[in-house]
């Protein structure tokens, strides 16, 4: 079972206590009535669905019941970090220090501070 | 003329208990319960009206006489009163912003006590209940099998389990079977 760190309970808790609540950092327009149909569609329906690092909202529904944000690797299912709702999105520099994301995430190998594996003799460009 | 119907309140599973060796699962007597939600600015006024500390850190609880306050979330507490006091009435005079809901009849409490009490709960609750992670006095909302419960560790080998009244058959049976397994 995955252990997810709740930033409000300040401890790792079993995944069963949590619910995913979709992509994080999607701000609703302050003037929603003035939005164009296209802009509203983007806000309402279009999600990034990346293969790799994903910023998500989670809710500790069977614990403190709070919503918080998490950075999860959708390839390895590893949670890189969790942080309280309303806090700024962690920048690439912060994420780089966390490392340990899957080899084929959407971040470049250099970005993750790793080295590209040397190609074997049989490989062709 | 027909006589007036009288509603009679029957406590759920009152008096039930099972024992397996020294491990005991038992229904606790009815208590007054209140779900309290309040922003940080209101906490001092509520604490003085309720005459109990409202802890502001995860898993913390406070006890004062027959009254207990359990931290459930950053702005949420469960207030228990086992001495017949009415926490709702005590909150009535508080003008600071808060939400106090009486849930005395929504919940029932089950006591799990004796050696292996933590193992008994862990049969359906994946939460870490070691003394290091969950010391005496710790409390939290979590899961037991399929239902949400609140656990409160009153002693090293003694837990108070709060669950919804309608789930109490499930929780009681679950814990009874678990106790049998743990006691061997």
C-alpha cells in the first residue's frame, strides 16, 4: 500500500484514507461570465494528462478532510512531495533535488541531474 | 381517542461485549458528542466556554474531567462528554464565529482493551498504531475495513473507537472476529 504524506497531519498515512481530486493549479477566472467559450472549455475540460510529473489535488477525506496538492510521477506512481493548498507550485529547482522520478518522465535527464546512459555497441543512432 | 405515540430511544448494541482471553471488545455507554469547527481566531473563546483546551496540532487530544477534545483537522474537533454535560449548551453563549453540531446520537463508541488491542484494530486499519507513531492520548480519523472511524488511544492497550451508529454492527463484528484472531 502506498503511504501518502498529508501536509496537515504531518505524517505518512495509508492511501485508502485519500481521494484524488484531479489536476492542481487550475485557477477559475475572476470574471467567469466574461470568458470566451474557448477559454472556458480550456479551464473546464482540458487537462494536461502528462506521462511523468503531475501536479494533483488530493483530499485526505478519511483523515483531516483537507484538500492539498501533490507532485506525483504518473509512470512510477511515486509521490515526490505534497504541500498545503494555496502554497506556490514547487519550481523545477525544488523538484530536481527530490530526484528519484522514473527514467522516462517528461523531464529531461539533464534536468533531473542524471546522466544519459551510454549506448551499447549494438545500438544505432 | 388513540393514545399519543411515544418515541423511545434504544441505544445501539447496548451492553454488548466479547472477550477473547484478556482482549475485550465492548460497547461504551452513551455520551454527549459535538462536532466543532472554528477558525483560529475563535479557538480561545470556545476553549474557555467549553472549559477544555482545543489542541492545535495533529493527533493531539485534551482531557478535562469527563470532557475530551480530539483534534480531527486544522479547524475541526470532536468534543466528548461522558459525564452528562452538554457541550452544545456551553457553546451557545460564544459570539465568535464557529459551527457546533450535536452528533451524540449519530456516533456510538466501542472500547478495545487488553494486550493486542492495537493488533486487533490493525486487522482492518492500515494506520501505524505503534506507540512511537500513535502514543497514548493520540487520536485520528481513519478507516476500519470499509467504514470511517475515529480512534482515540486512552492507554497503551486501550482504544476508544467512534463510529456511526448505523455502522456499529459491522464495526463490532469486525473487531470481535479480529480479537479472536489476535488472542489466538
